[in-house]
C-alpha cells in the first residue's frame, strides 16, 4: 500500500519536512538564558578616578592667585613722561627682618617683625593713609627676599587688596 501512494501525497510529506540546508524557523532565543554584562571593572576605574578629579578641581580653585607684573620700562623714557604720571610707584620691600614701603622719591622707615611675625595691622594703616592721599592709585609691587615664606607673601597680597590696591605685582630678590 505504501507503494500505491500518489505523487501528490509524496510532495505534501516532503513540503512538511525541512531540507538539510535550511534551518528551522524555530528561534534559539528561547533556549538561551539572558546574559549579564560584567561592568564591575569599569565601575572600579571610575570610582578610583572620581575622587582624584574632585580634589584636583578644588586645588585648582584654591591655587589661583591673580597678580600683575610691573610694566617694562623702556630706556627711552624721559623725565617729562615720568613727571606726568600722577600715580606713585609704590613698592613694599619685604625682608626677613621686616618690611618697608618705598614710593616715588620717598621711603618710609622699616617696620620690624615681632617674634618672627610681620605687623600686618601697621601695613594696613600705612596703605590706607597712602590711599587717602592718592585715591586713584591702584597698583603695588611686592619686592621680596628669597627666604620670605610663601604664606607671608599671600598675607601681604591680602592686606593690599583689603586696602583697595587690587593690582599687585611681584618683583625679584632684594639686592
């Protein structure tokens, strides 16, 4: 009886079966388990870099001290041009033994240190007196010895800013 099957029935049976070269339409996704991505190594890197970046941002803000250098004077500057300037050239000479305010043609007495500390209250009073006499004056140059502490220089700058001298210049070693 099997031999007596019609050719149409054979075709139907063949159509239902998949040929060897074709895949079944059945998806393999149902058989696989969902995969977890391991990101712990990336998180470890970011967690170690994050505090470093935060601290660098804070240090970069604290480390900025704005100041201006004194202008370069040309050799051809005449005495008449210097006389036309209505502002003083104020310099604060800072040594280990104290500080002295030097202006155009004038020099104040040395204000000595007490127990190794500078008298910033006297500096503030002297600068306010100068500001009262010359209200348009905005610049001061700090001339410091090499052994003056950085913290003391910053305090000198702060006192100058408090006394309305915002343009602060730095100069080299006292000779």
